[in-house]
C-alpha cells in the first residue's frame, strides 16, 4: 500500500518504507483549474486513490484522481467548506461548511447530498469514529456535534471555545481538542460525552493543528505565536518538550511507521521532524512560496491559481 503525506493545499509527498532520510523530488503539478481563493483541509480515499480538497474560497469540493494526477470533478453547492472527511466504510464524504454552519453528507460516487445537518455556525474540523459509526464536527463558539451514521444529530459536547483540530484515540475513549481562544487542550471522554480534563497551553499561543502518537502517548500541538510545537504526555497531561516550527501552521500529521511529524504552514515550508523520545531533529523541505491564502485576495501573489504539487523519493515502489 502506498504511504503518502498530504501537504494542505500544495503537495503530496510519498516516502519509501524504512527510508532514513530520503530526498524528495518534484514529480508533477496538478492545477486546480478555475479555483480561486484559499483552500482548507483535505481527505483521502486510499482504496479509490482519490483526494478531496475543501476549496473554501471557491465554495467547492475538488476531486483529484491520484493515479492520473488530475482533477476529475468540482462539486459545487458548498459554503466556505473547511473540514472534510471521507468515510471509507460508508462510502460517504462529510463536509463542514464555515459559511452556513452546515455539515453535509455526500454520496462518495455521485456526490449528491444525502443529508444536511444545520449547526449554529462556523462548522470546521471533522473526525470519524469508525467503530462507533459516529462523526464529530467542531463548530460555533464551543462544541463538538455528534452525528450518527445517517447524519442524525445525537448530541453536543461543549468545550468552552471554538474547537480547532481534534484527535480521537482508537484504543481508548478520549478526544483531544485544541481550544485556542481558551489557551487549552480539552480532553473529552466520548463514552460519557463530557470534558474530563483540561491541559493549559501556556508555552505558546494560538494552538490550531494537532496530531496524536497514540502508541508513545504523545500529543503534538502546533502553535502560531511563537511558531512552535508543544509535545504533551497523554498519560499525565504534562508538557514534555517544545520545538520551533514553520510559521502560520495549519496542519500536523504523524507518520507512525517512520516516527516523523510533518508540519505544514503558511510560511511556505514543510518541516519533517524525526521524533525520537530523546531528541528532536529538523529537516526542512521547501514546497512552495506560499501555502495559505486569504479568500479572494487581489494581491499579485495571491492571484496565482492554486495547485497541488506532487513530490516523492527516488524509490518508485512508494507509488
């Protein structure tokens, strides 16, 4: 199976298994023809080799064929789509719309709308508990909406501020939620549907992205001011260490097979960090001159149409 790391809005990096520190090379660029404005989160259909892009500034979901390296469909009818999640077992796509606050369940083949769930506003990140068949959507001034397999509303879990990135344990009942307005990480017991702990975020501010290393009990929290990554022990909630990262970070991904964290930010760099328990080392890859862009900006830099650039190592087996 191919292992890929998707850089939000710009790059797909395919790395060979067991590689100590592979160099990356540009393979192809995929123009998002006609798409204007900022793009936000992504989700992948691994078996179908499709990438779904939330084109926030264009009010569409772009469907990318990863085998053919081309856009095959632009799905309209969204309103500032932010979060997006492909539910492999159900063959559906959940789109969280920041404009209307609605979560839309789409058929994964026809892209028709199967269900629309109206939330109070600013629907953002989306996560899925495949075992329980429940979808979680962060929204509004401070809650996770809990939705059933068919999009029915099962309840809300208040977190005390607008939730940004959040991660679900697979071996336990907890959800870790970044709440930057309250400078904290909220810890939810999803079986009890309530916050059971809060961890202060004081070493830096604006904690937006997050990744979880469940085996080693580490939570990676990306902060923008100053640009840093905070590493928490999930057993105790204690801050273990910090590291400088790329500016304006918006996504973090953990590669368990290689023990690496990939940090994406608006400064225009991808930072790949080998994450041993004892040390932090930095490897910087320049992926583009810009990553995040304001919606429908008229500046010369931001007038460049968005595209996906595809990079991989020299090991062709990684595709």
